[in-house]
C-alpha cells in the first residue's frame, strides 16, 4: 500500500489520500490523473487494469484502488 500512496502523492501532492474517500465523486481526480495513476500502477505492480475496471467506485479512495490492485495480484 505504501507504493500506491507514493504513486498517488506524486501524481497529486495537494490531496490527502489517507482521508479522502470521494476522489471521483467530488472531482478531486480528473481523467488525466486516473490515466497517470493507472499507468504507474500497471508498471509498479506488473498488472494490467482493464478498461472495464475504470469505474468510479474503484478509484474513490486509496483503499478502493488498493482493493482493485489486490484483486489483480490474486489472479
């Protein structure tokens, strides 16, 4: 999870990812941020997040993103 938080903080250092749980719903992250984050996640964790998983509920919080990563790592 620390690697994920590093990715998130490097992408948007102005956001408190430890507390924010409506990153998409409150338009904290935009589509460019999501594309950047997904690319970094794919490289860091050696996974490929499918377009079908680019849903708001998977990116509303660091915990949700981590759960998505864990699902891919378990495959």
